[in-house]
């Protein structure tokens, strides 16, 4: 990838803004990773003592926490470190492969959103429709877990086939390169994409 492709990918006006954009997410993502790790530890400790005591809510929180840890670590905590150094971003020391890895895990934010939906659906069914946790477990819990994991993985794998994970604003995510190429939403329709145009 040539460095002139990255010239328009900066979304900050100066280097000091890039530094703030690179450092602050590391702090908040560290807290998120610690919180989700604590949830996993609490559920594991309970499971270790009595496997039957884990209810659907706790299993949903396991899925939510796993996706949150992976997303927060690869996208926000590693942040600009995984961005190709050719971008010129402050702290960028990565390459095309680290960018692709970060982009892959950036899609895991959809997994956290799907598990948040699962929590909301569970509360709706338990409170409004008077389901019991056992009914929720028997009727839809496994289907929700399968749907959440499979749909997130499919969404993460699709851009791999189109070289769709590219740097944008200091991190890598599913965007074409250069960002104005092709016929997609922000494309100009005339510039040919180097990578990422489906």
C-alpha cells in the first residue's frame, strides 16, 4: 500500500488531536476489559462451585463479555499500534496483516450489540410475558447464542474476501481504500479501489 492512499484518511486537524484519539480509548478500553473479565471470573467461580446454578442471564453475560473483551482489546486498546505505519498516524507501527486482524475484531462490536439485544429480549419475556428462566432457556436461549455468534463471525469474515479491512482515522475497520473509491455510499464512482470494494 502506498502512503499517498492514506493522505486523505486523517480525520484530525493536527497531531495533538491524533495523540488524544490514540491514548484516551486505551484508558477506557482497559476499564471495559477489566469489567468484562471480572464478570467472567464471577460466573466461572459460581460455575466451579455448582454448574447447575448458572442461569440464562449469566450465560448471556458470558457471551457479551467475551465479545466486549475481544473488541475492546483489539480495536481500542491496541488502536493505532495495529494501524500500518505508512499512514503516518501518531503511534502507528502496524502493517497490512495487523490492520486486517484489528478490522476483523472491530466487527465484534456487533456481537456485543446482539448480546445486549438478547438481554433486553430476556427481560421483556421474563417481566412482560411472565416467562420463567427455565422457559427462556428451553425455548430460545441456545438459538440466540447460535445466532449471535454465527452472525457476528459471518459479518467479520466477509470483508476478508474483499481485502475490506483498511485504516481510517487511526484504526482499521471495514472500509474501502482509498475511502472515496468505488460505488459505495461515500464513493465517487470514478476512482478504482485498491482494496475493499465489494
